[in-house]
C-alpha cells in the first residue's frame, strides 16, 4: 500500500482551456490525479477525452492554443503552474520525460538517433558523451532493437516505425526520470514488437521505481501496464479504480461501452469465379531490394474487385515495402505486378496518368500525411484537379461531394486546416484525398492504428460503405488482428520479406497455422492484467524477444 510520503505527482481541480473562434473554451473540467513513486496510472477514453492534454499538464505544459486556467499540479513538492519556464525546462527531459505517439514526427530527420538520445544527459551534465552513448546502446539492447551497438548511428528514416518508437522510449529513459508520460507509445507497433516494448517498459519502471502515466485507447494494453485506471470523457473524469476492479466490475455505462468488444464485423466475401474473374491487382513472384539488401522474396497474392485483402506481419516483414512495389515507388528486381490483367511498368515514372490514378494510398499517420498549412479544400482538390482537370465551380462541387462521402459537412470543413481537426477527422480527409483520384484500388496502410476503438470502428464502417458503393478493392496493411477479423476477406501473412501463409479469413483463424501465424495470434493482448506475465512464463523466458525468436524464427 502506497503512503503519502510516496506521492510524486498530485493534481487537484485541473482546468484547461482551448482557444476557439476567438474565445477560450474549457476542455478539461476540474480533474484530480494522484500518482505515487513506482506507480503506473492508465488514462483511457476516446479521442477528445483530454488524455494527452492532462498528460502534458503533468509536465506543467500546455500545447499551443491551450492554457492551464485553474487547479494545481504538484510534482514532488514543486507547484508547476507557478514555476518559471526556465525551471520547468530544467525538469523536462531530466526528471520528467515524455514519449510521444508518433516517433516519425518527433525525431529530427537531420540528426542521427544516438545524437538525439544523448542530448539530454549531456545538457544536464549527467554523463560524458562516451558514457551516454554506451548507456544508449544498453537501453537499445534492453528494448530489443536489432544491432544495438550500431542502430543509433542511423538516421530516423533508416529504421522501421516500430524500431523508431522503441528508440524514443530509450531516449526518454536516458536521464532515468522520476516520471514518464507515455502517450500511446505502442499504438503503431505490431503485436510481437508491442510485447517486447511493453515488457521492457514494465521492467524499467520496476527496476528504477519510475512513476508513469500511460495514455492509451487500447484497453488490453493498459491492463498489462497500469496499477490504476482513470476513465475520461470530454474532459471529465468518469471513474477511477484499480486495474483489477476496473476490468471486473466497471461502474459507469460509458466505461462498460469501452470494455465492449468491437462490434463491427462485415460479412466475408469470396473470390469471384469463372474465366472473367480477373484480379484488380496481381503480385507475381516479386523480389525487391534496398541497395544490396534483399527485402522481398517471391511475394505473390491477388486482390479481386470489391474485396479486402489484409496483409499482416511484424515490423520489417515487408508489408509496406510490397505496397511501395505496387505503387511503383520501389521497382521490383524480379517478378511483375499486373493491374486488371495488364503488366504495370515497374517504376511509377513510366506509368501513365491513368495507371497512377487507379491505385491510391491512405497513410497511417494523418498528422504527418496532411500538410498543416494547407486548407482541407486544397488537400482534397489537388488530386481531383490533377487527374480529372477540374477547376472553378466544378472543382468545388467535387470537393463538397467528397466531404459528403466521408460524412463531414462541407460548409464546416471546406476552409479549415488539419490542426483544427481530430485524429479521426484527419483520417477521413486522407480517405477523401485518395477517393478524389477515382481509383479502383486503395492501399490502407495501418489507417486505424493511431485511433481509439470507437473512432477506428467508425473509419472501418466508412471504408466498408465506400467499398460497397464504389466497388473498391483494398489492400489493408495492419498489425491489428481485431481489425483483420472485422474487415478482411482474405489474409496474407508476411515474415522477413516472404509470404508464409495466405487464404480466406475464416480459414486463417482456424488451426493448424504456420508457427509464425501462431506467434502473431498468441501475441494479441487480452483483457487480463496477468496476461503478459503468463505469456512470458509460458514461453519460458523473461525476455519476450528470445521467446518470439524461438517460436516463430523472427
């Protein structure tokens, strides 16, 4: 039982306002929070609940357009709402650290990873450069990054998204802070990588008695990490309880709705039959390489009109690389890609405008995929103008039509900018931009991984409706097997650049499986606080990376 002397962070009556339409509007309404040393508090709730805003306030920080308007934030006896900015800067990065959701948007692309890692310990004179680099390598090894003595000397774009997220977690731990705010740190990670990171985070928190605020929309993940869970809705506290009690007996109806299993599950479609059944996209025995390194080998699968093929596998398995080959961004070194029965030129530079139009992409991180300084009307209008030659009133009508298609009111969103939208709304804009080219095939690259459960379900329903109305074929790249169950017709499992198993969804979720597919299925977190501990014990090691390697040859 924690005593009052163990209290590290105490927030009372926290009120935060956001500036909108030339006035200040309260967005967090008197929230209380107590965190002890070595304790992990989970903050959950749907998009717009105030989770990240409260997490940042724990650092005495309010993002642009927001301000702390009331209440107290006491960190280890220091009142952060009245502390000078210079003293706050001395705390941040040393005693309080922050792990953001999007590592790709947080790292400086012009500097090596290890140079960014060592910046804080050097700034606070905690270590020499040599000591800081050595410590970074040890943390990389603890977080199961490949080649831990070398990976830090790469630039952010030279590693996968999952690897970059782990590097950011290591960077937050560089100064051994008293408090770490984890803001959706595993959202973009595949299930096997997620387990490695969760196990490493939990180990670090236990070993160094570090307190943490763990912000997430993934209820099964928070069950593995948090001692206590606080549920938020539109800036209000709904309820708070120990993780065990919250999982077994949530009191509020809203909490119960979050606990419910995703309800959307579309009817599975079968491939069309007969001699006229031609795939929209046929990937035939392709190899691909980055320089001398082969990254794809003999990859083959077909996607038929009106169907969704989910491509799953851990970070680095070749999912996105295959998508790059299909779009012509990475010409295959062997094999060919057919579109509606005709061979596509390997490079996008050699494809016609119509061939380019037919295949579009929706990206994982709408925050980085949409230019924050360009109006929504222009973001959607550019492809309509480029591919269809529309202008003037015809272009405006087309943009309005697309906004209607994605269920956003044109009059409210036409002149807005991406930073003024929620995560789910931004992703809808990404969908509209893809539709503007009038494609027959869309690659959905982890499009729901950064969204909370309720918003993600809305996106899946939207994609399903658009597919039915427009006859679209989808390649759905994902690591979320719940999403696969919801929307896929067929499943392709990739590992280390190869297809290890593929088939109709109903068959893929029934044993027997390829050992790697078994590994993926067994790595999906469950709503049980002991699940991760039991999994580690079942796999016969305290190191989940070794277990994965032993069972799935990862």
